[in-house]
């Protein structure tokens, strides 16, 4: 009796496993690396003779590389806050690197787990 139940459950598991794999494949695997501080010195962007970036070059070769990007502000803090929260600097009030993104997170009740979760396929 137990063998029959186990066999039935095992067969159902094997039958359903492709459906689980397809469901997981619907969510893309996103790795976002901002190399703005490196300028265009990384190898895949033309490089600089003294800059050796084999790992980033390998990632760029196997994925998507954006060579023409724009940012919402000319400073790191407001730009990165906008990317992570989806809130533009003119709405958040973050205009320079002295502004506190903690104030924004507190006023909007943004938790660390909510960051980059503005699209369904990016939710954990």
C-alpha cells in the first residue's frame, strides 16, 4: 500500500517538475552593476591600459551591456536612490550627495526589502 502511494506521489512530482521550471524561467535573473565611477575605463567599454576588468568584461559578454545610459541627477546619491526606489529626485527632494536617503525611506515607509521591487518580476 505504501509503495503504491509513494509511486503515485513520485510520478506526480516528476510530471509537475517541468511546470515548476517553466514558472521559474518566467522571472528573469537581473544583476545590475553601475560602473559610473569607473568612467569608460572597463575593458568592454574601450578600456584603459592600466585598468584590468576581466570579470566585468566576461559578464558584459554574456549578458546585456548598455553603452548609452542616462541618470536622473548629476550626483550619485539622488541617482542611485531614484534607481532603487523609482522616485525621481524632484519628488524625493534628494538633489545632492549631502541629502539623506534615510529621510526619504522613513517618510515613504520604504523598507530595504521593497527596494528594486517596483516590477512584479523583480520581487523576491
